[in-house]
């Protein structure tokens, strides 16, 4: 399993819930929606091409429609470039309640994690561990462009 695949597996695993009882009497997993490479908007408007590496949405009111954004980092140099461009994650912060960098161990040092972000480390086995909890924030409601992007993703678009 590649590191990228291990990180994606960890994100998916993080957003499973015990949502239903199967016919055989055992609990079944219900996968909450997770979108990889989700565009901020549709068309060619300013910023529409920007992407969130992973975006998880809890569609149920009982979970507060909680939204989590992830920025995947597989190399130290990629993370250091990210630190130099904090505006790159602004849209992801705007639409999420939590924002996490997610990376293999030792790529990101705890002290480097910006205050508005968290850090999850993932091993090659696809198991993730929260190293720095992300602060939970109120966020803006999504724009129609962002909603259209999610709908496009669900319907098989990019």
C-alpha cells in the first residue's frame, strides 16, 4: 500500500460510524461521506479550481453537520511549501469546522502546526493517530458553488 493510499484509508476509517444493526444481529459500519480532491467551486470562476485534498461531511443534524478538511502531506518539503502559503488553506478553513494536516510520522513537527490546524500521523498500515487536535470552529455555510461541486462529485464528476 502506498503512503497516499494509507492516508486515504485512515481518513475513511476515521469517518465510519456504527450506524445500523445488520440482519444477523451484528453492528454494521456506515461510511459517512468523504470526498477526495474536492474542488471549491465549479466552472472557471476565481478560486473554483482550488481543491481540498479530503473533505468529510457528517450529513446528520445529530452530528451538527460537522465538516472536516484534510491537507495530505507525504514529504517534508511539501509541508514547508504549504507553510509559506497560508492562504492556500483559507477556503478549506472557511468551509470546515476542523482542519487537519495528515502525514506519515516525522514529516511535520508538533511545534510547526499552525494554531488553527491539527495533525494526524498515519503509518503504512493505514492507522491514523491524532497528534495535535484541531480546534473546533464555527464556520460559514457553504456557498452554492461549493454545494454544486459536492453534487458534481457525488454524480461522478470531478
